[in-house]
């Protein structure tokens, strides 16, 4: 908005006689900060009597009191609305909003941004609280309409959040309609970040082709050039000083994130990685975590794992869900490995990622502990019902359960609070690996710690008791479930009945199950009676898996490496502080034995060729700037570049494998089958000339792919 002439507040309090206003009110205020409609009482006519002066003075005082009351009300409503936004209290926000609009005192655009931000956070985290989010959608539309008609002043960041809501809620048509209107507005509504949010929304909708999104990206750079933004966001740009933070103003990282999303979703992995390389060159330790989420969740495990570690190495705080999702992907991959050595390597990869997450500033959550302990069970194929491990497999099984129990005990001693998730994971492990002693010890630990494992925990106990053939424990656990249902005056959950039927079948304890069906018939949910009975006739699922094992001594050696990682995790948990990353590093790929592309000195030579301008004078000596993890920025930039090259090399191998599969079979079979993710992790170190050619080929970008 252009600068407006400044007007005396005194003349607005009393337009017909500003000289009568108190001296304190004779200040100057921008016109934009005043209501669009006059909220004062009409100026009275002149009185021609002896008391006229007193009458006018009384009226002025009355108007001043009313004005103060009105301004006080406006300030109070604004403060309450801001607090509701900060608290993410949608109920209070929606209740206050009509009063806020009615005041007409909408000088600041910041309230618009705060409202949209609060709505976006609640949409993303499902924390609408007392309000079902579906009922908030009309309110969101009302906010948008109020901005369109001028009742709310526009703010570009508000539209970033509003477009983000439509993306997260998969309301792509509504988001597209909003963008169509926005694209016709001026710079009060639009910014580079709004373009980035729009590109991301359209990428998620999968309704717009990549070339169109690339054109939108270029339009944004041309419309909002910033400080040579188009150059600085190009893959071959060079930073003035690799050892110092980037201080260039208005670089549109949100826009770069949007086009990176589009490239990943359209399998344009080269341009996506070049965008990541660009972002890490500019902000090696400050990128938004969402940049890495794109690669963790949308690229193969080998690449996503390294992307996660790159973020952790830089000290970028990663949301807890990233680690949980990564562990789930690795655990699934473990079950597709036919070598015990590979499964052990992947378990170490989980520990390595957990340690890296703590080094980045994250905290160990109960869900992470449970996921890690559950992964111990994926080291060995589960035996069929009624069978057990024998010989070396039994010895290896004993090593596994001992280490798992010791790990949890160590973390508890280090200060990690006992949680139902951790104990439930240990109980599940006892059943899967057929260790009744571990089951009993875990139940004793639960009683000692006075932890309530809840309904899910009791079902897990039932399942594990059936797997280990512990008939007495089946009866004891079922009695607890029956007692709890009776005390609450409700029927027994149908899922409890299903767990009981499977447990009794595994433990060959069907007489007990039939007796409970008869005794507790009144407690069976009517819609599920037939399904519960039919469960007894269904075959229990079991997948035959062949796996090449190790001898117990070799397996113990693998666990020695794991023990060191667990010690590092324990040290961080106990101290609450990061360890020295140079003295206690974590590795950057799934397999710690994977060779780099080339010798580190050779890699640095090529890195310098891409990141140093020979015509630019050398940077002045300055105090080296370090990331929160203690790494100098020049070293971190180099390490990030090497990691991106490694990921691109892995992506290229996968892409060639994929194209070959399509050539041979006519279909992309690589996407339909799950393979050992360690299959392509062993490189041979190459020479300087070959490295130059390899990196050049990786960075050469053809026209964007559309398949």
C-alpha cells in the first residue's frame, strides 16, 4: 500500500473542533491504521446559551470515553485472537473471528497470516481439539472470501498456508481454484513462496504435467527476481565463501522446494537431486526438514536413508515421524534378505539412524524404542506354528533376545522412562522367537515398573502366550480381559476374542476357548459371533523363508558393532547432549562397508572444479562458521556434495535396471518386487578422469522425464 498523508488523531476524535481534544491525543497516525467507517457520534449543533461551552465540553468527554472503550475492545479482541492462534485453539479462534472482523480495525496483515498458520498446523497435525476438522472447512472458505472482498488484508504467507491445507487434505480442486484466482492478483497477494506452494499442490494432484510446472517455476523467478535468484538457484552457481553462511537476501527456498517435489513425483531424479545440491550449497545446515522428507519417502530406501543422514549430519531437527517411517521401511527390507549377514547390517542401519537422529537434536521417543526392539525379531524367519528353532539357529536366537533385553535395560538405567510401547515390543519379540522365559521376565518387569500396557498390550500377551505354548498365561491374561470388561459394564472387544482363538489354536488349548465361548456368550458382540467361531477353521498365515545363516561366533561379531552404536545412543540419552561427531561419527549409507566412488582427495579435486571460480579472488580469512553438530561449513558443504553424488549414482543404477527390465519384459517389474536394498551398495573406487566423466554424466540433464 502506498504511503498516505498522516492525519491528526485529534481531528478524528473531534473533526469539527480538533483544538478541543486533549494534548495527548494530538499525535499523528497513518490513515491506513484507522477504521474505514467513522465510529464516533455525530457532532452536535452549536448551542447559543450561557451553558453552551459546558455542554460541548461534556459531550466531548463522553465521546472520548466511548472512543477509549471502543479502542480497548479492539485491542482486547485482537489479543484474544492472537492467543487463540498461538494456542492452536480453533474453537476460540472461530468464536472470536466474527467480532474481530466486525471491529473494522484491521491495520495489520499479520493477523491474517497467524489465522492461516494456525489452521494449517491443525490440518497437518490433526490437532483441531474440540472441533472436528471437517467442520472447520467452511470457516477456511470464509477466511478466503473475507480476504477476497477486503474484509481481511492479504498476506502472501497466509496463502502459502491455505494452499498447504488444501494439499494436506487432498482438496486439490479447491486448491487449484484458489490458485487460479491468486495468479491474477498483485504482489500484495503473491510471492515466490506462494508460487512454490502452488507448484507443490499441483504436483500432489498429479493433474499437471511437469513441463507446465517447470514453466510456472521460471515465471516465479522472473516475476520475483530477488537478488539474482535465478543465478543462485542454478545448479552451477558458486557461493562467494564456502566457509560462511549465505547472506543473500530473498532467495526463494520454498519455491525451490516446490519444484523439487514436482520433479520427484514425476521421476525426474536428476533435476530433483540437482535442486537438493543447490539448496545444500546455499544453506548447508539450515534447510527445512521437508526437503529431506521428499527423498526419504519418495525415493528408494538406499537413497532415502542417505538423505535422512545428510539432514542429521547438518543438525537439522527432523520430526519424530521421519525416523519411525524410516525404521519401518528398513524392517520390511530385512524380511526380504536371504542372508543373515544382510539382515544384521540393516539392524545396525536402524541403530545408526537412531543415533544420527539424536545427534541432530531429536529425542528418543517410545515409538522409536518399540520399533527398534521389534526389528530384532526380523533377523530370523519366524518358525511355523508349533515349531521352534534348533541347533545354531537356536543359539543365534538366544543371542538376539539377550541383546534386546539388555538394550532396553541399559536405556532405562540411562534415564529413559519405561513405556507400554517398549514392553509390548519385548513381549512381541518373545512370542515371535519362541522364548517363554523372555515373556515371563517382561511381564515381571511390567509389574515392577507399574506400567499399564493397555488393551493392545494384553492382546500382544495373548498372542505371544499362544506362540510359546504357555496355556496358563493364556488363561491368566484372558481372566484379566474378562474382569476389565465386567468392571466397565461392557462386552469383550471382538479383537480380544480373535486373539484368544488364535492363541488357543497355536497352543492346542481349544477346550478352554470353547468353554469361554459358552461361559461368556453374553459378552460376545453380536455382529462378530460367526466371524469369531470361523477363525478356528482358518489356516494361520505362515510364509516359508529360506535364509543363509551364520555360525554363532560370526553373528556375535556382527553384534559387537551394534553394541557400540547402542553405547553411543545410551550416552546421548544419559547426558542429554550431543557427542563429538568427529570422535563418534555415524556412517552415511545402509552398508557401512560400501566403498566411496573415489578416493577422498580425488573427490575434493572434482568438487573444487565445480565450486570454485578461478576468476574470483580468494575469500578473506574469517572465523570458521560451524553447524550445530560442530562441523565447519566448508567441510559440511563438501560432505553434502559427496553424499548427493552418491545418491545420484545409486539412482542412476536403479534407473538403468528399471529401463532394462522394461526393455526385456515390457513392464516395470522392479517396482512390483521388493529386493535386498544392499544388492547395489558395493562400488569400485575409480580414478580422477573416470570420476570427472561419471559426475558429468550424472549432472547432464535431458528434457524432464514424464513417465
